[in-house]
């Protein structure tokens, strides 16, 4: 039995709650993963896991052992990258999930610079606006806008997104240009709704100007859950949008969107990079986090982290 492979298999089973999922993430068969854990239990003479037909969870001894294994695996990874004769740059596979507009407009165009700095990091990029289970899906970190309510995550604020209200010229020609945000609640106007993954409800917009506060929900004839589809719906004239400036930049430049209520203020949306609290921050994850922070600081329409 290779003790390192056995400990790695055990740790992944605990994290995913499944021998099948653990085997998939380690690129081994379920039988091999099961045998490695069984051999580990035999060596330690301790039952590490409770197995049922629906879930695998650690025993009390397994939980204590898992904590030690996590520290040991993290130490081994850092030790390999810190040796004078080893590669000077972080290496390995890093799984990241980011919103689709952030990937298309900011992250992916900047990746050549990232790979020039860290040629040994293999980036596995998931692009979605959904809620990602970092443990079950074996994702190292996610980047998300808005406040994060999941207490099991460690969240680092990497920037703030300035927001605005926009509509297409075709929409404004048909519905009229509103002079006050409250007009958007009237029957002649409609909003393109963005369904917030954490609540399943369309995202509202709070605006203020000189002590006047307005909370907008609007009338939705279309609601989407993807950022790229959201902005396409707005440029197609399907309704008014509120969205981060960086998403509107291209459409504004070509005249496909026009800004509304520029003398009103919308609180910026915080942007977080989050990872599971029990996960060790490896050298490759540290490198990616620092790179994202620096990248966001250079983007128009964003503010540095608080």
C-alpha cells in the first residue's frame, strides 16, 4: 500500500462523501479507492468511515485523522515546491468557477499573462452563475459578486463592481426615456430580470440621490440566470438592465446600450474569491488569488478591495 495514495483517497472520500466521487476526482477506479481506504483502516486498526447506501461520513477517529491528514498533505505539497532544486513556480491543477461575463470580459483575456507567470499551473475553469458546491464538485475556489452567506467558506474581497442602469436605443424609442427611477415601475416599462442563484428571485436595485431612496423591482417579462444572456436581452431591447459597468462597456462603446439616471448612486457590488474553510491554501491557490486581486485593481468600472 502506498500510504500517500491511501491518505489522499481517504481525504477525498471525506470531502466528497462518496467513494465514486472521490475516485473520479483522483482519476482512479472506485474499486481502487475503496481498497486504499480499507488498507489504511487495516494498517491503523481503526474504523475511519461510516458507510451507508446513501452517504459516507467519517467516524470520530476518522474526523481526527482527517484533520491530521489534511495538514500532512498540505505540508508535503508546500515542501515539494519550496526545495531549492524544485520548480521555482507553483504547479498542479487548479479548479476555479467564475461568472460567465467575468470570464469572457476580464479573466480569459488576461490568462496569457497568468500562464506566463505560472506555466506549471493547469487551470480548469468552470464558467457559470450557479451556486457551486466546492466540496462535492472538488472546486478549489469560486469568484462571485454579492455578499456570501455560506459560513463554510473563507471569502477574500478582491474588488468592488460599480453598477449602473442601462437600456437599448430601440427600447427607449418604444417605451420612452424615464426621467426618474420610479417610472420604471409603471406599465409602459419593463425590466430584464436577473435571477439571483442564492435566492432564486430576480435581483432588485436600490438607488439614492440627495437623501431620496428608491428600491426598484420592476415588471419582468423575461428573467434569466446567466450574465451573458442578461446583457444580450438588454441590447435586444427586451427591457431595462442594472449591471456592473464592466459588463456594459462593450455595448456602450458601440451604442447598443445607453446609460440612465447617471446622477443617481447604486452601492457597488462586492466581488469575492471564496474557498472551503477546511482546505489548505496551496501555493498555486495563493498565486491565483494574488493575481486576481492585482488584475481587478486594473479594471475600469471596478474599485480595489476594501
